[in-house]
C-alpha cells in the first residue's frame, strides 16, 4: 500500500485514527501556554466525500477564543461542520470557536469535526495557523483511511422534523380529454395504478359537458379510475352552460350566464353529479367554472368574482353529493375567489379553491393563499400545460433520452410541483394525462410516441403522485450545506415518511445522509433522470438514517417505512 504524508491524527473516540506527531504552535504572548499542538485526521472516506476531526491541545486555561486556519491544495471542499464555525474561501479554511467550546476546559483542549467532498485525492493539510501564528513540527507517513460509507449516526444532510406540519395533500393528477374520446381501461390503469410502470395519479379531472347526451363518454374510464386506483378523486369542470342560457347564445367565445338561469345552471350541475353517482362514479369535487376570466373560440363562459360569489351563495346548496370549487381562474387570480371567501354564506357552500398555473408565478401568486388557509379551504392547482420544448412540432417526445424534453420537465414542470407544495397547496393537476408531451403517449405519428406507453414526463411526475398519497401531510425539514443544491419536501402518512428530492444542479450529491424522526424498518429510493425511469436505487439504512446518492439533474423519492 502506498503511504501518504500527514501531520495529523484522528482523536475522536471510536473513530479510525491516523497516527501522527503533534504539531507545535508558537502563540502570541498571553494567548496560550507554550507547547500547543494540533491534530487533524480523516476518520472515514468514501467516493467523493470524507469525514474529519481536529483537536487543538495544550491551549492553556486562559484561552477563551481561537481561530484555526489551513489550506486545502487538492481541491477539497468543506460541506458541513459541528462544534465550530467553519468557512472556506478558495483553498483557505477557517475554523472558529463557538459558545460551547470557546471557554477552554482545564486540560486546554478544543475539538471539532466536519464533512467534506473531494475528487482525485484527499491529502491532509500540511500546515496550520492558530490565532494567526504558524504551526511548526515534523510529519510522518501513515496509511490512508479506509474507504467506507459515512458514519451511520453522523450529522445528517437532510433532517425531517415531523413535529412541524403543513398542508394535507389531496393528490396529484391529470385531465381526460375534455372533448375527445375517453381513456381506455388500460390507459386508465397505467395512469392511476401503483404497480411497475404505472404512475399513481390520485386525481382525475373530467369535463362537465353542457349537453347531457355527452355525459356517458367518460363513465367507464372514471369507474376504472375509482376501482383500480387508490383513493382516486374525481374533479368535474364545466367549460360552459348550455348556449341558450348565455348572453351570447353560444357555447364558445365566452358570454355570461344570464342571471335568471342561475337556478337552472345549479340544477344542471346537480343533474350531472347525480347521473354519475347513479353510474357508480361519485364526483368528489365540482367546479363552478373553468377559467371564468378567459373567453376563447371554444367552449367558455365569463364570470366576475362577484357573480361567482352570488351564484354559490344563492344556489350552491342545490348541488348535492359533491363539494363545490370556486373558480379556476387562469392565473390563480384572487379576484375570482376572494369575494366568495369573504362572504360567510357563500364560503360555507364551497369546499375548495381552484386556479390554474398560467402566469401565476409571474404574478407573484405561486405562494400560500392566506385567505383560503384562514378559512380552511384547500387550494388546488387544476391545470397547467407546457410543451415549448418541441419548438412547434419537432419529433422529440418519443425519445426518452432527449435532453430538451428532460430539461423542460425538470426545470419547469417538476420545479413548479415542488413550489406548489412549498406554497401549501393541496393538489397539483396537469393538463391531459394522455398526449404526446404528457404522461402517456397518444401514438400521434408526428411526435413519435406509442399510444398508452408511459413517457419520461409521466415517470417524473410519478415521483410525487405514486409515493405522496392522499391524506399525507407535509412536514418540515432542514438541510446541511452539502444538501443546499437539493429542493426537497417531506410528507408523513400511512406509517411512512416520504421525501421528494429535486437535484436540478449538474453535480450529484453522493452519500447524502437522511435523518428520519425515529428508527425506520426500511428505506426505498427511486430516481428518474434523463437515463432512468423511476428506477430503484441502492440505499443503506442504520437506525433512523438512510444514505443515498442523488444523481445530477434528477428527481427522486425516498420512502421510509416506520
């Protein structure tokens, strides 16, 4: 074995120590007693990372403040520390005392530890300075530390705090074709199922047609979703009332619902709910209107926030066996929901607040909706659609390794799912679940997808949908500096703690230690990247900790079973 030169030794009890000579330190007058020494040692080393301890001895009883500095000349980087304040600027590392080790004990000793990263080699530093005075002394060759996994009970990179709780999750979902054909039984099972190569959606959005003759179209697929999936909720969204009830006498181009037809419209919504219920498809949530602030040249209807308030206040109780939602404005515009929330009678007639993501982030509303939270109304993001990656028609969606598709999926779509959860929203619903740019392919030849086959975007979305189930509650967490590139949310429910981890950086975060709030019986790690589809990853577990590798440009899920 080739020896390496070091001036240091590990002194932490129970650690793997490196033999070393003490390094003498010449101190300023009065700063410390003569004969001070520094010992540095690497206790464990693994691919890309290491743990080290440092001890300063013979400081003298009078020393109440110290600063130790050294340089890393092989590119090592400090990632986290304990019992010291540790900073790094370029190659220079500075460690300072903290309150609980600043007043030196009678033996004149202070010690601290840290984790770091390395590439290529990891030689010990060759010189130190204590309180600005350089250390002198000899060195001796030692064996390198053994290659190991990180200490099982060492400081964690992500620590889950289940005592602090946030919103309850209602689910993650997608819409059926609003005007086209229904999902097949196989399509539906792929989208809502929890098995291999299934995506685990827990919400299905369906259109509430103004024509009752069209209501039967989606009965079978919705029934399959309810029976095959786990706790799947159905959201029914109307695009328009019957043309004769509107001011423009048309299903399209907006137009308002005439006030003398408010009662008819409420009965219309109720008739749909009761029809579906009779077919064995309970409708969990019924929206009053899809995009009341948008009047395109397809089915649409205009409302103001005040008109929505008036409708649900005066007519809302007529829609039975479901909970009403107000109202799916294009960019979560509070002007369409605040009037209802501020009216006690109207507020009592709704169960949910909904809105779409188009322009919401740019408008500053991808954040907690405090008025909805104040009145305990769950907030659902009920539609977003983005496929700018194709540049208007390029055949890229059937290629699972296409970088442009993956970058849009990770940096735009999955990032907004993460942010919506951090905003305390309760649900995130994508546009069509079956489309060439979506979760399963539609077989459209121009875009190269296979009908019904899961797409990269579906696997990525399943990292939330499949493992964060309805009724789970988001909980708090903290991160070390090593984990700072990661965007993480944590959830608890069904005897599990689940973390969804986005790494949108270009570097892997290897040997990340995840701390659960209690001992766990099992940990499972699944990862989707440009080259992997919800693939199981190696995971080591010790007590309440798991150690995982988080690949660059990936989204992954860690599931603890308590």
